[in-house]
């Protein structure tokens, strides 16, 4: 088994080789924000570990679809822990996945990670195929969202779950930044070179937990209240001359109590929705 911390250390070495990934992950850039980024990355990966890796220990291996797998980082982490995942993506860096699998093959069975370039609306999975669907930084891009959630529901086995790792749509700072960036234009059309067609996409169309709850419940899911987790409360400047582990613990303490800080000042939002 490989812990999130072990995976992170190996990934830092990988970034020195696969330099094209550095602008996305930004760990090898500004040293002052390194602990800030590390804490955020690891908390999200620990969430995957808790619910999928440890949550299925000793039982049958789950069937998993990572919708919007990007560089395949989550899929590779699961492969290092002996769990098979199929990833789909529309990202331009799809070709990098092949090189990544070569690197990670020295640490685990990368054949457990398969990946295809496809649009979920064009290639729906067979009904009742998956136990889990992972959507990491992806839900806010899926449009039409109700059609996507219908596909998710049909693709899951009875009692199957969607694990979402998202941005918190109520975060005050992020809402201001996104409004300056795109105004109220939350849905756009882009041209996909590989598919040779226009694709409808959410334009960083992040939502609050209440917003996601309404959408999921309207599409035959229940959000599991005990799965909800808010992450990344402290800003990069607050890491200066501070103990990053102590800040992380303070962050966990703050997010455990409902209130204004949890709802509006955390950047990340994780939750699980179970098929009814």
C-alpha cells in the first residue's frame, strides 16, 4: 500500500522529469507557497484514500470511473494501492498520461489505470457498471449538468456513489475572482480538436453545497452528510513562519463546526452522493 505522503514525495521527483506538468501543479515554483499547496493536495488525496482505498479494504475491488481524470494523478494513486480505475478526459495533456504510467510502473501496477479521450455525452457507460464515479475539479465543467447526473445515476450499480472533489462555490474570494474573470457567463461552447466538434462546458461554474445538493437530489441521489469536508482555509501568506501541520489541524477543527467560516471562507469542498 502507498500512503498519500509517499505518493506525493514520488510525484515531486516525477515533476522534475515531466516538466510540462509543473505549470499545473506549481509545486516547484514559488517556495513560499509550497506547504500551502502541499497541504491542500494531500487533504484531497487523503479524502480519496479514506473513502475508496481504506473504505474497501478486505472486500471486493470496486469498479471505478474517474470522469475528467486530467493528468491521471488520482488514478495513479489508486493503481499504486492495487485498485483499478478507468479515466476519461477531454484535456489537452492526455498524451502525457502514457509517459506518467512509464514512470509509475517502477512503483506499482500501472496497468490498473486505463484512460480514454472521450466526451461522456457521446460515450455513455453501460448501465450499472460502476461502484464509484470520481469527479475531481470536473463537476463544474459538466454541461448540461442534469444530463450528466442522469448518466452518472444510470452508470452506477445499486447504492453506487459519486465522490466529488470541488471548489466551494460560496467562497467569497473565489466568487469575486471568477466574476472578474467571466462575469455571469457560466456556460460556454468550445471547439475540441480531437473530437472535431463543439463542446458545451461549464465556465468555472462552481456551486455551493446547497446548490449541489439540490441538483443531486433532483437526479435521484442523496448527499451523505457525514462525507462533507471543507478544505483550504488559510491563505499562503499565513504559512509564512508557521508550522504547516499545526495550521492544517486548525483548519480541520474550523471545518468541523458549521458556521460562516466553514461556509464562506474555505476554498475546497468534498462530498459523496449515493444513488437512491
